[in-house]
C-alpha cells in the first residue's frame, strides 16, 4: 500500500510520531523464506510509552530492527509497507539499499547509487532520531574498547551531520568566519591572541578557530573543524558554557589548572569536539545514575556489572536526544532491584526528555509498571492493541487472555501452572487462516479458513473473528 500526502498530514494532526502500515519483513534462509513480520500496523503517539509483548519468536525484535534499518544484510528484507517517521516514509528509503546491492556492474552500481543519493540524504537526516537499547548489553558493547571511546564514537557519529546540521545557523557560521578572516588580516598573531584573551577569556570559539587555522590540514578540513567547534559552543546553555570554560584549556593549550580537584578524563585531548564529547559522556553517565562515572568511562565493558552495562546502553541510546527510544527487553538479564532502577530511568527519560519509548518485553509485570498502551504480537502481527488499563482487566484476544493466565500468581497456590497449549508456529510454514487457531480454545470453522482482519472495539483494535462485527461476542 502506498502512502499518500493525506496519510502523512493526518498522522501529523493526530500527533503520531511513528506510523507503520502493512509492514512485511521476510528472511531468506537456506531453509526457505520466513515471514517474520506479516502486514503489521502500528501507530505510536508522541510522548507515550508503548509496550510490545508476545512469546519468543513473535517478531518483536525484527519489527524494532526494521524500524532502525538494522535487519541483517543479505537475509532480512522489508518486502512492502511503510514506516512513516517525521513526514518521511522510511521503508522505501531502507529498501532502496537492496536495489543497489547485489552483483551488478560497477557503472550500473554508480548510477543506481546516484539515484538514491537524495534518499541517503534523507536517511542522514533521520540518523540518531530513533535509537535502540538492545536485548543483550554484553554483546552490544564492543569488548575491545573502553566505555569512553564507545560513547564518544556514538555522540560524534551523529554529530557531523545531525548535531551540527541541527544546531547551526549557516549565516552565523559565515558571519563568524568572515569576522575572523578580517581580524587575521588586520592583526599579527600576538595581537590577535591578546585580542581574543581580552574579549573572550579562556577557551571560547575564537581560540579554537585560532588553533585550527594553524593546523597543517586542508582548507576544507579546517572549515569542518571550525564548524564542529562552533557546534560545541552552541550545544550548551550559557550556564553550562561557563561551567565548561572553567574546565577547558587556557591560551597555551594546557589542560586544567593545577588546583582543579576533579580529574576529568579529557587530559591531553586536543580536538575540541572530542573533548566536549567526553564531557558530555560524563554528563550522560551521571544522568543515567551511574555510580562513579569517571571510573566507568575508563573501564572496559567486562569490568562492569550487568546493570552498569545496561545503564551505559541507555546512555548511548539517549546521547543524541532521540525522538523515539526502542528498548528491546532491556531488563531481562537484571535482578529485580536493578530492573526497577532501569525501568524508572526509562520512565524518567520519557517524562523529562519527552522521548517516545517503545518497550519490548516478555514480562507482563514489567509492562504493567511502565506502558501507557500495550500491543500484543503473535506470528508477526499485532493481534491486539489498546490502553494498558484494559489489557490486564479485560483482554479481548484469546491469545492475550492466555498470556495473562500463564503468569504465576505469588499469592495463589496452584497444582499446575497454566500454559497456552502448543508452540509458536514455524514462520516458514504458518497455519492457514488465523495463525493462532491450532492453539486457540475458542477456535471456530472460519478461523481455519480465513485470516481475521483488524476490528475496532471501543478504544482498542483486535484481530480475531470473535469481534468481526465490532462487538465482543460471548464471554472469555
Ligand atoms: N537473522 C535471521 N534469520 C532468519 N530468521 C530470523 C532472523 N532473525 C529472526 N528471525 C526469525 O524471525 C522470527 C521473529 O524473531 P524475533 O527475534 O523478532 O522474535 P522476538 O519476538 O524478538 O523473540 P524473543 O522474545 O525471543 O526475543 C523468529 O521466528 C526468528 O526465527
Ligand atoms: S480468530 Fe479464531 S482462532 Fe484466531 S484467535 Fe480468534 S477465535 Fe481464536
Ligand atoms: Mg527479541
């Protein structure tokens, strides 16, 4: 289904930050084609926490990876559908990569690449605006690099196009550049240095420019560095700039005054933006409640506990103030106390930074604690979605009821724990009709023959033949 301008405008009016329509994701494996996501429809409102639940293999992570453009290259592919984010449909942008890949001639490849250049530009604009916390923090952090390098890399990766592009006013750069060029013409180096010291004191943009203009690099590289330095000065509020200036090098490039008691780990870093990125990393670790952040910055991932690693992942994910944060089972490997702290952190990121959070988990207890709305996934589809308050008291879909019944209650002694009969189907050989029918206690003839479609029931949407006329039939 193609997306029209009307759809996009409506999404904007309805305050939808992300709209996924009819998304299909397939994996091409040696054992055949696997349909991991099948016609998924999902809308996420700005500022909400949307929970996604479902058994293992239901397609939660694949959906997240498709949104992030992180499907494994070569095997995973968006086949159709749309992912509308910020007035752009990302799905065709992501899929255009498949067209330029493959064994085709060099010239053809070059022409095709040129054709998608506009698309790549759009992609660069999105970079950093959706970020993800992965299921396993240990395998998501690089064991060979210290935390500082990993945080700085992430901050700077988005800096060049995203942070500078977002935070800079082109006229401002040009204005400052020409002012500085005129000063260079009029004054000798010593006079210029005195002038900068008198007017700007320690640190400051002009001093960075002075260092950069004396570097033996090309003019274009100098311009990039100057823009980065300017971006740094614009990233901070005046109060933060004052605080930072106290920590920046003095005119001779010496770092930190001898009486500075707090040893910040930016000693010896000359590149202004790397220095700022390091300070920003420290602030991020403080923000995510990391104990002893200075030490953590200079540690390797294996030196941190599971909870600390997960906090680093959260810091990495919020580093560029994303519009959407996708957390894929961020608390699975943690003890309950740390789990609570990470959940609280995600909630506070949602409330304080107004970040929309998509929270994926198996754990319904965790879901109850954080989500505003809950989507239930089964075999690559959303079978039920609605406000969290209805989810626990009045589930609509038989699969949702089954999931809730499977949660052991600590205040009840039962002889046998309930589980949904059968297994999640093999996505290479899905059953006919409703994919849940071989396991459903309320299966009807029609369920075996035809796929149910989405039905709206009050504020909720459900995909089940029991609601085909929009009215809830019978009791659960
Ligand atoms: N790289 C891959 N190659 C082939 N199939 C894959 C690949 N990644 C995922 N799949 C398949 O896609 C389906 C959905 O997987 P996904 O990882 O999204 O499940 P999930 O809902 O996140 O499960 P869990 O709760 O265990 O993390 C599964 O059947 C899985 O086998
Ligand atoms: S459509 Fe039929 S088989 Fe599927 S969940 Fe509903 S009642 Fe059960
Ligand atoms: Mg998963």
